[in-house]
C-alpha cells in the first residue's frame, strides 16, 4: 500500500521528464501543422489558378454582355494581373484573415462561409455523432461475438449500405418519405432547411429545422456508419486473443466487464484516428446530400464555386477545409499521446 | 458470461434513441404547427421553385443569374412590359414616341405611382437609374451593353423621360422590360449607395420597390418571400403572398410538388414531364421553346485581323465537310429520342418562342437526313476512306478525327453525342467525345482549341445580342482578349444586315432582315440547330390556377411564358381544399408520426426490459 501512496523521487523525476517532453512534442506538431497549412495554401492557389476556365464568360452567360463589359469585368476581378501578383495578394489576405471576395455572389467569402457553416455543422455534426455512436456500438458487439447472427446481420447490412451511392439512397428515401409510397403517406419535407411559410425563429423553427434534418441526416448516417462498424469490429477481434484479457477473466471478471474495461479501451485507438479524420472533414459538408435535399451547406457552395470557377471562393473554402483537417489531425496527435502510452514512450 | 450485453451497450442505444428523439419529436410536432399556420389566417401563398441558376446577388446593377432577375421582375418596375407574344407594352411608361430622325424617344410615364415606402415614382428615378448605368463602370457591370448606344437620358418633368441614342436603335422599348431588361430603382434609396455600389447587398427588408410583389425576406440558397402589392397598376396579384423556394435538384422539387410543398415548377426535364403527365392532380404544360440546342463547328478560328488561332481541325473550314455533318444528323430522331418528342426540329438560328423572328428554310432548301448523300458529297470532294474506315482530308492529309466537346452536367448533350458519334462514323468521320465543365468548354472555345461543340442559347424577345455573337466584331483580338464569338463566324453580308436591322423600325421589315441573316447562318452550316426543346411546366391543380397565359396552338403548345411576371401575377388559388380534407390529410401524417414515436418508445423500452432480465444472473 505504501508503495502505491508514497511517491519515490525517481518517479517524480520520471513524471517531470514526461511533462517537459510534452512541450517540444506539441511544438513539433504545431510547426508541422503550420508547414502543412502553408504548403496547402500554395497548392490550393496553383491548382485553382491553373484550371482551364473562362470565369468571365461563364459568369455572364445569362446576360447580354458587350466586349467592353467583358473587359471591365476582367479588370474588376483582377484576372489581367500577373499571377505572381495575384499570389502575393492571396497570401497577404489569407495571413490577415481575409478570404477574398466572391466573383459570383459579389460579397466577401468569409460572410458566405459564415452563412453556411452553421447548416453544415448541424447536418454533418448530427450525422457524425449518430454514425459514430451507432457504428462503434455495433462494431463492439459484432467483434465480441464475431460469427454470430447479430454479427452477420450487422456487418452485412452496414457494408451493403456503405456500398450504396449516396445520391441514389437519398433519392430513394426522398421518394419514400417525402412523396410517399403505397400506404406510406408524405411524412417529411422534400428539401430545404426550413419551411419558409413558418416563423423563422423560436421553438416552432427549431422543430421545423429538425424535421427537415431527418432525411439528410439519415442518409449520411446510413452511408457512413459502416466504416466505424468495420474498424471497431476488426480492432475488437484483434484484441480478443490478447493475454491480458485472459488474465482479466482469470481474475473472475464478467465477460461484460472484460469487454468494457479492457478490450474496448485498447481497441478504440484506430477508431479515435478515424473519428478525428471524420471531424476534420465535417466542415466540408457533403455535396451529394446537400444537393439532393437542397441543404444550404458549404459542400454545395464549393460546387457552385467550381462551376464558374469562382477562384476566391474556391480558394477560401479550400483554406477553411484544409485548416479544419490540419487542426483535427493536430488534436488527434495530442489526444493520442494521452490515450496511448506507446506514443509517449516514443 | 453468457450475456454479451451490457448496460453501457444499452446506454449507447438510449443515446442514439435520445439523439433521434428531438428529431422524431420535432417531426411529430411539425405537422400540427404547419396545419395551424395554414388554417388560422385565410391568406393564400403561391409556392414556386426558384430558378435553377439561383440568385447571385440582390443588387440589380451587379446580378447576372436568372434567379435574381426573376425576383427583380416582381419587385422593381420597368419602362415597358411585354405581352404574351413578346411585344413591348405599357408599364411605367404608358406611351412613347420617336422623333423623325429616330434618335430621340420620349416616354410618358404614369402619374400617381408610388414606391412601396410611399415616395412617388417619377421619371427622375428612371433617368437616374439609366444614367448611372451609362456613366459608372460598376453600375454597368450587368446591363451596360443595353444602354451602350444611349447618348443621354433626361427627365424634363416628373412624367416625361427623354432618351437620345447615338445611332437609331429599333429595340429601345426592349431595354427596360421585366426579367431580361433593366429594372428601375428608387433614386432616393440608391443615390446614397452609388458610391460603394460594389459592396451593396440590398438585403434590407422589405426592399423598397414597386411591382406586383414586395420582397420581405430572403435567405441565400433557401427562399425568397414576397407580399402582394394590392395596388399594382397592371393588376392585383391573385395570391396574398409568394414564396420562391430553392431546390438544387429538380427531382427533389418534383417530390416537393407531388407532396404539396410546392405549387408550380417551371422547367422540368422531359423524363420528369412524361412521368408527371399521368398524375391527374397535376397540370402539365408545354411552352414553345425560347432556346436552341445545337452543334457549333470551329471552321478555322481566327482573330479580327484574320490571324489563325487554336487547334481546330483544318478540314472544318471546308463547307462540304460541314454540310456532310448536317446531312448525317437526324434531328427528328434527336427530338424523339433525346427529349421524348417534347420539342421542335431545329433549323433557324432564333427559337420559335418569338414568332416575329422565327425563320425556316423554304421548301426544298432544308438539309435532310441522308447518310448516302453525306457519303457522296465527301467522296466527291476527295475525302477518301482509310483502312480504318476514317476519311482523310485531301488538303492537310489529316484523318477526319474530330473532338466533340459536351457539357459534363448536361444529359441532353450526352444523349445527342452518342447519336452523332454513330451517324458520323457511318460516313467516315471519327468523333472523340470530350466531357468538360461549362467553364472549361468556354475557355477552349475562346482559344479556338476545339473542333465541334454542343451548345445552347436562350433568348428574350429582342434577338440583338444572340445575333450579335455571330458578327465579325465578336471575334477576339490578336492578343486573344475580348470577343464573345461562339463559332468564329464572320461574314460581311451578315454584318451589314445586322447593322441594318438594328436601325429598322418597321418590325415586319426588321423581321425580314433577321430572316435573311438566319438564312446565311443556315447555309454556312457553322451553327447547326438540332432542336428547340419545349419549356416544360408542372402545376398542382388543387392549389393554383391561371398561371399559364395565352392559348395553346394546334399541337397543344402554349406561347412562351413570362412566368416570373405575368404568370405569378395572374395566378389565383384553385378552389380551396375543404378544411375537413386538409385536417384529414394533415391528421393522417400526425397519426403516423405519433404511431412511430410510440413504436420507437415501446421498442426501446422492450429491449431494456429484456436486457435487464437476461443480465439479472450476471448482476446477481
């Protein structure tokens, strides 16, 4: 007992070393993240600038535009400026926190992103939370009893849904639950984020948005949760032969306790990586689901930017998406250090 | 040991159920909410799909997208309106006259009209709007070309507007018309905004304007809400409110129409239209097409000074080859197979929606579908077939292997290209289909880096712009800048007719000149019109009536609709659904939701009870 409560000088020293190790570790990761971000900036600019496109003609396609107008618009958009000048402006603006000015929507990219990030996070966040919860729960159960009827049903169903094209699944759900099929009446709205005829604030609005969220969220969950099932199931199966589980059982722990307290924590690491990767791409939205259900998110905004192409908007959303992935990877690295002693040992 | 289940597992299930419960609960409560909103006030709302292009900005000086102009047509006035056949009529202006030299137009504006904030509408508002576009580069961003021939615009008194043009201009009454023309804005609101026009979002609601509607709310990518203007001079809207809702997929909009979320969709595709024709609760209407779909041919791209540019196949400069391509194109089959017969076989450059400009080749002058003849003319011109069956250009020695650019997001292009490939290979021309984005196609087009291109244009009632892109002035400069040509067409006789029609005030005479221009284009085989697809509309018969104006022709096709102006203005609610029917329908949905919620709770509860029983041994 005393050995547990009395801390030896050697142990204190060891902990001190660990703490002092963390800051250089974090510093290294931060520096790497910064470098990644800067490289991403350059890549983003180069790729989008080299795209074969004529944004002015595409933008003005719907209006009778004279040659003088086309010239004026090119000047306004800065398309006649040398590419190095455009690059310096882009980098300078980005470092100042400005994302530029959208050519097609004629407003700042940051205001466009701000308008759409809420709906995006609502849809993607809800779908991610449900997918992770459902996927991990099914994965743990399937892995622990692999080969059982439950495992076979859960695995095959999730993999089948994973293989379904998102757009197609969305349309099927739309027809089934919005139009109604056979005895099923029309239950849910066909698209949008709210019913414009209802008040756009208060509890009624919350309820209305939730109603509009059901189908896009369900589509996302059905397509995404399988990856968590697969990874978690495999991890659990990998852990099942481990001697420490045998020891735990020998100590008289119930099967349930062995799984919860010993197998799952060790099997969670790959899923943690996946969760952070998933969180990193949350803000990029889901173009197909947003298109099918007319959800006003960032994914569709990016698609709209690509059609012209609206370079400032494309570059702005690219920066936001890249930053999100880099930050989440950084967080994953940090969290891993706490979750996995082997990372600390390195 | 035997129970692999755990309370944590159950907790996870419960979390999932709870996560869903607000959603399910929300859904359960939503139907009554909607029902109460619908039943309490007796006000009526017209719900339509917003234009597919969406709204780029609500600033009428900067907007390019159709969705924005649909909104402007409802909330800002114009000098002229259009009748159902596209002829200018009165709106703000009740009459207009021209001077003898045809350079001065005098519009007499209605007296007593007011903006939505009560300020009188005067000629000064119109003069200020037009002058700003003429003199300020930013203000002229979207509509500068429409006033490029204007010398001056003035308002000598509140009801008189005088427009002086540099050269006689026959289409002045088309300059400010709903949707395709310049909207007139209130000077007292916009004068202070003119300095920083580029940054004006125009999103203070309700927007001050004057039209059949007042815009009361707008959420980008979601909806625009309007209140009817009961004092509108051209008639009171039949509905109290209007909502234009954004749908990014027409399939989803069709689902919304069928489920009663929408009343009207303008512009479904042929497959959807055919499927919806069977639904008795829907009115399906075909409008005469206001656009063409066709093939552009790059016949030796060059600049204004004649300098060759691009990588187009040199043989396409030969009219014989271009005619052979026309002979090998079965337009009737394209109409029947690609758009389910819902269109008109193409010939003239201007679509049939505006009958005053429509032109067809005289009997005997049409290019028939004749593969044997196509083969013969190519044989006669020395295009011999190689061992692989592909003909060779006798002048350049290059095989007739042509690139066909099609739009990646256009199913019609894909359909046509498959037919073309087959027909042209039959006559010894090999096609390589290149699927590109519109922007990439536009980029290639401007540089002349293409051979054949699928293209399409729509036009309003004034054909000047569309005819203009076929003039020599539309060719690019030597440095590759400027120009907005489509096919590098340049013909002196065509250009002379173009200038002449612009200054011809007699509409019949002008139509004759426009016809001659189309004849030149037809014979050149540079722009080969495949078809004019009908515009396809669908409306719910139980909620709306009167949307479609005009009378159908012998084939059942209605005139082109100015739906965002006349259609929405003249639409009226259909015989209202009885309260009992509505309650029954809405109650049915609620019952299903309540049943579903009870079932879910029972399921979760049952699972928990079962698990607790089965886990009892373990706990004990």
